[in-house]
């Protein structure tokens, strides 16, 4: 890494939230999303490194994405019951041959069930504690 890039990365630590937003606009050419200053620093730092050192090749990104999807997929037999407590409510999901059943309704994915329960987008396997780091 060049000294100039290292200096830019080090300078990010000193930027105020307002200055981080300005830097975000310069780097991404769009309004910044609602992120903590620390996440903004990381994203901007990644962009700076990517511009100077190059990005990950598309083939590698596809392989990483495929690998992550394979690790995230969980194989369960029909009839398996998944239980989760959410906001004082007991959530029960039954694995079926064609997907999942919850409250008498069929769903194609656990993520659809999690969204139905919480009202927001969730990783279904994560919501039900089926993958690492859940």
C-alpha cells in the first residue's frame, strides 16, 4: 500500500460525521445511507483501497457469493418443527416438502416467515438460529 493511501485511510479516523458525509458524496456520488460514522469510515476506506489497488474480480465475487449461499442453506426433513420466541410470542414453523408452514399458511422460505412475523426483512435461517453467528 502506498504512503498516500495509508495517509488517506488514517485521515478518515479524524473526520467528523458531517465531513464523512461529504467524503461519501465524493467517493460514491450519492447521498450516504444511515450508517454509523465507523461503518462510513470502513466503507469509504474500502472504496479508497479499491480505487487504488483494484477490486475483486467478478469471477471471485461470484464464487464467494455461491460459497456463502451453500454454507447458509440448511437441509431439514419434512415434519421438522422450528420454534422461536419473538416479542413474547411463540413462533412455530413446520418444514414441509414444498417449503414451510406457519399459522396455517405456506411459505417458500424461512425468510418469508421471518418477515411475516417481524414485519421487516430478516435472514430466515438466522432468525431461527440455524446458521453460525445467529
